[in-house]
């Protein structure tokens, strides 16, 4: 199944406390459970005012649906077409 990187602009994100981030995570999980289609949240990276998430879904539209239903921004959704790392150069 395709994987996507989602860029979310969320002012003040880096200053949110763990309880608030937990609530955001719980909301995301609830939306995933209610989508009624294959969908997996892989991980998210929190930075200053942005969050970069990796999700697995059948289409970019499913990613946007998750965002709409959860009330999350999805400013850019890009399909991952390859993966490299230190191992790639060996």
C-alpha cells in the first residue's frame, strides 16, 4: 500500500505539552478507526510549527479525508516513491 508524507502547519506545535499531543494522537486514532478503509498511521515528527507524518493509505484522498474528519491541517500530501538511508550507500 502506498505511503505518504503529510506536512501540517500548526502554529505553536513545538510548545504543546505532552497531554495536548496525546489528545491529538487519540483523535487521529479514532478517525483512523472510523474510516472504514485500510489506513495506517506510521509515525509523526513534531518540529517548531510543523508536523511531518507518514501514513499508509490507498490514496491521497484518504489522507485528506482523515485530515478533514479529524480537523487536522494537511497542507501538503506527497506519495513516498523511494526510501534511502545509510544502508543505501553500502
